C-alpha cells in the first residue's frame, strides 16, 4: 500500500498533496474537489512531519484503484536526506493513521476520482 520511494508506473497515480523541504512550501491538488478541512490538516501535518524528520520531498496521492500511496524522495546529491527515517516514518503513518488513510481512499473513490 505504501512505499518509501517513488516507483515506475506513476502515470496511473493522482497526487493529493506534496511538501518540499527545498522550497519550504506545500502543494494541494484542488482539482480533486473539497476535502473536509480536518482531514486536509491531518494530511498536511503528516507530510510536514515526515519531511522535517527525513528531509527531501514527501508526497501523498492515490493509485488508479483508489488506494493511498505515500512516498518520500530527494534531489540528487542531497546528503542530508535520510531514506531510512523516511521509510520508517511512512510505515508508522501506515500503522497509526490507518483510519485516516481509509477515509481518504473512500473519499477519493466517491468524489475525487470523478473530478479527474
């Protein structure tokens, strides 16, 4: 369900949100439609937490079937990026935020996918 690095086949994925250490900014895909503000805040807090701890860029989105993906990556040559921490944090989110991730997946299947 989740991974610590980006994989091939990303063309079937839909980005929900991204946080970048490099720009100190975040991106939210407004084209997916309105998401309850409480859930939106929770997602951003999780992405910021991973990015602050591991560095690089953290993304969350949806696979073609509506499942959530969470990934972390870095720019080439970034010696401060901690891939191990990123992977551990992603697994922690997967365990501890299972309900949130299931609600997001359900929302996407009902609302978000139709807007694409």
